C-alpha cells in the first residue's frame, strides 16, 4: 500500500492518497483543497483514481471534490447522512470567511459494513458518527490501518459543537467501534499526525476517551 499525506487548505486538513502498488489504482480520501497539488501528487506516482472518499461532509475535507472528480472521473463516495452537506459547502465556508465550491452529488452512498475496493486494497466502512451524523472511518485489515477523518485525533477527539454533532455519540463511536480494532492499527486522522489505536486507549495519552 502506498500512502501519501497532503496537508491542504487554510484549516490544514489531511488529504490522503492511498494507492495499490501492484495495479497503481488509488483512492483520494478527503480532498479538502488544493486540487492541483493533489492531482500533481497522483501524477508523480502514476496513480489512477478509482474513488474519491469523503470521511464526512465538512468543507475543509471535501472542498476539492469538484475539481478532482472533473480531472479523474472518479466517483464521489460518502455516507448517506452527510451527503446533503455536499451541496452546501460554499455557505459553510462563507461562515468561516472562506470560499469553496459546492461538490457534485455523490455517486455512491455507503453505510456501516460496506466495502470499498480498488486494486488489491479493500476498506471496510465503519460508521463513526458524532463529529457529523454521517462520519465514517475506513479500516484496511490487511494493512492494519484506519482512516478516521475528524472522529479521533492523537491525544484528542473531533469537535462536537457543529450542527449535527454529539459528544455522547462521538465517544461511543470511538470506544465501541474504533477501540474494537487491534491496538497495533495505525490511525490516520483528518488533522495533525498519525497515532495508533493502542496509544489512544491509554488515558495518559488521550484523556478524552482513554480506557486503560
């Protein structure tokens, strides 16, 4: 598995390019901004995009959907509960004093337990609401990694004070779904640096959700 992390946009969201080394097929996870930079990174590794996956519908994670889709033709994938947000991105960004383009409608809406496959890589969709109603995490069991969007961070958790957020729901998503994964699983979060499930289970590392 090839993983390239690009920190994009003024809110510095992590966009991940995940590629299959054998087939050169790839997924772009959370193209929040700087579409040209994302496309250049794909070209450098000679990757063909088979999926544009949104972990949730906030503009800083999906703002480049339109341009990346136009350039690659890849389908946009998001959970059904966050799909309506894609047509409201410009308004959301304006509330922060920023600008972005509304996204095209999703080509596929996923639910908990669905799978997304490209090349030899398969992601299992884990519905992890709380930051948004339709937040998802993408678990690749074979590679022992999970892409969690803004659900869980190294030493912290996603905000729950936005419309549709719920602190209790977020804590439940983390402790009952993400913490059910193996401790060795690498966590790629929507902001800041990577961590592991085991590290975040420790109260001294993550006082918000640590259980050990």
